[in-house]
């Protein structure tokens, strides 16, 4: 059956430099996916297993959509597949769905692949009756994407750019601060993107004592809780991001440990890249 499904690459588009949208046939995953979940892909039989957040899916069409940043060997391998090619493997949906409840005003922050990742959350939170504000960041305006998609499922959408070319100058954290200080109560913050942004927003919302959730992105290998690669500490308890996460209470995360484990693996990933011929 999996062979018949074939995990065919249906669509591939570079949304902005280095950010690619991949739409893949995966009917079983599309039928069961819930907001906040992810998949693990293998481009070829011997490729690395790499986790990607589900940015969207369509159960009727039987496809899933991922936003992939071109960084490192495995993402480059995926992005270089031609439309019509079949991926060796896609496992999922993995992880715990985000617990969608009516909270009031929920502010979502997305950077990088997290701009795609917050879309299903924004949609579901809005459907559950929340006032949803989506905030997206990029270094510059030409690197922003999915603004219209987010606008369609949010009550408001805000932009931040590091160079100030659009919206607030800075990142998600600057907009969070503006919303919290000047625009009334916020009942929950959610952040998804690079570890730096998630950590910065966590420090802010900790001081405001507003519940905050982050999607942790440690390296994953098996995605089944067996290998231990995705180990994180939450309120001093060991958790596995692949089966207990990806979302955790941001105020309980041991960020130093996460940074340090990620950079140790990042070095190995870079070293695994084929050397450029001189
Ligand atoms: Fe192996 Fe989570 S990826 S335990």
C-alpha cells in the first residue's frame, strides 16, 4: 500500500531564497494529521532521516505540504528531487498534536520554516473561537512568505523584519512586546522557528507570566522515542521531542542544554557534507 501511495513529489516551489515548498502525496498521513504534528522524511534509501513540521495537508487530495529551509545535506537532497520523483520514505504524522482550546487572545510567532508551521495552528485556534494574531519575521521583506495564507486564518497578521524594510524593526519578540504592552491582554503565546527566537520570546513572556509554548527542534533520528537523539529537559524532567513534543511549556525548557546539543550535532552535519573539489 505504501508503495502504491508512493510518496510522490507533486509540487516544488522556491517561495523565497532558500525556502522551498514541497507538496507530497501521502494519503495516510493527510488523513490523520493534526495541527502541531510533523513527519520524518528520507529522500533516498540511504538518506538521513530528517523531521519537518506539517505546514498544511489536504485529506481529500491525499497530500501534505512542507516548508523546507535549504540548510545542510539532507534538505539539499530533498530539494533537488524533481517533481514526479518518489521519496524513499515519509513517516507520520508524528508527535503530539497541539492541545487546541479556547483561551481568548492567542499570539503566534513564526520565523523561517515556523512561518509555515504556525498556519495549521492559527487556523485551528481560530476555529476554536480564539482571537488569533499571527506574527512573522524575516531578515528582510523579500524573505517573507505565506503572509496571505496566514491573513486568511488569523484575526490579525503582523510583520517584523530585522532590517526594518517592513513592519516592526526586529523579530517576533519585538512584536510580542508591543502587543503585550500596548494592545491589551494576551492569554497565550506560541513560537516556532529558530532556537534563538524561541528562546528570546520565552525570556520575555516568562517575565509577564503568560503561558507560552514552543515547538522544539532538536536533531531526530528514529522519531519513536528509542534513540534518545531528541532528548530535552522540561522542568528538569527528561522528555523526547519526537513523542512527547514537539510543543512544550517554554518556561520549563532547559535552553542551554538544547543549544549545546544542537550545535554539537550541527558540526557533525557540516562535516558530513561532501568536500568541494578544488
Ligand atoms: Fe529518537 Fe526522539 S528521535 S528518541
